[in-house]
C-alpha cells in the first residue's frame, strides 16, 4: 500500500516549536488553552463516557481504552486521559514539544507514549484507537480532508473522534485573531490564519467525507465578565467542538 502523503504544514509546526517551553505555564503563550482546558475536558470525558458506557465517578473509568491525542503539544489533554486510566499515545509533528511533554508526564508519575509522528504515518503503520482526540489541529494542516481521512482510519470500528476548531466569520476574526493575538497578546501574532478556519457545516461535511458519522457539536464560549469558558448548545460562532463515530461495519 502506498504511504499517505503528510498534511503537515512546516510553517505551522515552526510556530508551535518556538513556544514549546511554555506549554505548562498557565500565564504563558498557551494561557488560552489552559483557560479553555477544563471546558474541553468536560466535553471530552462526557462524550467518551457516554459512548463507551463508563462511569466517571469510578476509579480509572477509561481503563481498557486506547486513546490517541493527535497534536498533543505539551500533554494538556494526554495527562488527564492517562489519569482516568486510558492507554494514551500523544503524537505531535512538532518534535520540540515532546521533551516538555515527556518530562512533565514523568514528574507527574504518568506513563504516556509520546511520539514525534503524524496521523498519516500512524495510519500507514496500522495503529488503531478507541478514541482520537483531534483538538485545535485541523485549522493548522495543509489539507483538512486528507488529514481527517487519516484520523478516521486510526479509529477502531465503533470508535469516537472528538474534533475542535474555530469557526470562520467576522466574529471569529475579531476574537480569535485580533482579540487574542493583538489586544490581549495571549498568542504571538500569526498563530492563526483566518482563511484556514472552518465552519461547523464545513467540518461536518469533511468528517462525513472522511468516513465518519458526526453525532454532536457544541460551542465553547468565553465570558469576559466572568473570565471563564462554558459549553453552549447554540453558540458555535467562534470556538466549537464536534463528536463523530466510526460505524461498526467500517474498517
């Protein structure tokens, strides 16, 4: 079988490698992710628990599940999944992120399989996972459909993919780029490209074309008065998240 062509965008990888040392600094360049992370984890854990009939109040509720955190960065999602009992592979195309992730996991007493690799390479190697966490990555790749096709191939039959990204509209430009990069200076200028943002309908179509069944979507909404994020059933205008499954008959 011919190996799949990587959808990695080298310029995007360089952006994140330049910030790698700050992954676990809650007041550093990844402050927006630290602020968003509790909201992301709430959605992720509830979706996984619902799909695999797990009780989140028990010890190690995700035991027996193999989870891929693609674009894992410093491990902000990989570590909570490992604490919940899952076997976790954290993969990132930015090699500079991984020493930070490995050291922090070791200091936290967690065993996580961090790899410098891509979704396409993992798919070519025949890797298979119950869950793929695909968070804030699709807006950074060169070919979203090819990338999502690779992440879909990585799912076992009956598996679950959680995919989040940023909507494309004037509000998202004002908040995710002008607000976060220029006004608040939470992120270096140029971290995001508005033209690469994807609307919820576009993402649903991409997921379907990749062979998945979209089953849910929610918004992540920031309240500047309360200074916190929440999950919304209706407001998908800027940050949003989707859940999709791979049918039992899919290979």
